[in-house]
């Protein structure tokens, strides 16, 4: 056989072998590929499901945390708003209380004789040590206030001016142990001296006469005999009476008409 023919036979055989091999690769591996794909899916599917579950859990956790932070911010905003509203309520209550006191002072001012001039001023200073002794008021000589001017709150007399500056004055209060004011029983005109004893609830009145006509509930007013305060200004009411030492004088416990613990605005009678 010629050499060229042999070569052709080899080429034909290689072509047949190639076709057979290609066919085997296109038929048999399909099942194998399917089996491999199924195995891979069997292994990866739980992982994919697990991954999706973890991802969902993490996402839910993130949403919860974000929601918690949002709720906390909202709660903080609400707390601030509540505090603001509480402050407004407190301010309104304080203003309401001040307005009520000012209205009562106006009523007292209107009850004074028309010849009396008066000035309403706020209390701006008070000693925490001697709370019931003295106060500082926001009014002085520039406002016409003078030494000795009577000072009233709603209810009655609280004291008198003992020091005057250009824009402020000092007032000695009734409970001051150094305070002594001429007083008398409005019903009987029996006179005496109203003394401070350092207490806001009760004052002590010593009468000039042992047989003074005084009883529980009597109104005590200024007598004017001391030339410190004008006569007829309300001071307090008698809550009890007793005989003094050796029965020589009569003594009465008097409750002030004015609230000496809560002085915010006062009425100064200008003389």
C-alpha cells in the first residue's frame, strides 16, 4: 500500500475515534453532571437557607436596634416637652398666686382712708438666718418712702421701715424680738404693747391694766400711742389670755393677720 494511502487510513481512524469520543462526552457526562449538580445543591441548599435565616435575623436585629434608638430619642423629646410644660404650669401657678396677693393688697389699699398715700413694692431680700426679723423691699427715698412708714401685707401690718436708701429699704417685722408696737383691742379700746418673740404664729401682747377687757377672738389694731404707726391698722386676733407675773398685768397671745412666712409684695403707707 502506498505510503500516502496509509496516512489517509490513519487520518480516517483518528476522525472516527474523535467522533466516538465526542459522542461519549456529550451523552454520558450529562447524568454525571446532573448527579454532581444535585449533590452540590444538596450541600449548598441548607447553607443557603441558613444564610438567609441569619441574614434575616441580623436585619431584624438591626431594625430593632434602630427602632430602639428612635424610641429613645422620641422618649427623650417627650421628657423634655413634659419638663417644659411642668415649668410653664409652675410659672402660671406662681403668677396666679402673685396676682391673688396683689388683688388682696389692692383691696386693702382701697380700704385705707383716702388721705393715706401708699405704694406697692416687692420683697427682694430676706435673711435665711433671721427669717422673721427683717426684709428688704424694692423701694426707697426715690419712691417717697421714709423712716417709720408702716408696712402691710394682705391681712394686716407686718412691720415698719427702719432704714431707707435711694432705691431700697429695710423693714423690721413684728416677730423680731426687738419689735414693740402700741396696740389695743378694737372692741374695748384696752391698750398695751405688742411684742415680738421670734415666732410667726403668735405674738405677745402685754396690757397696761391687770383687768383689761380682752377675750379670745378679739381684733387687735395699732393704738397710735407710740407715735410709730397710725391708729387703727389691723395687727392680729387674740387666741388666748392669761394673767402676767404676780397678777399685775394681763397677757394675750395674738396671731398675726398677715402671713409673715410668705411675703412677696407689701404695701407701704407713705406719711
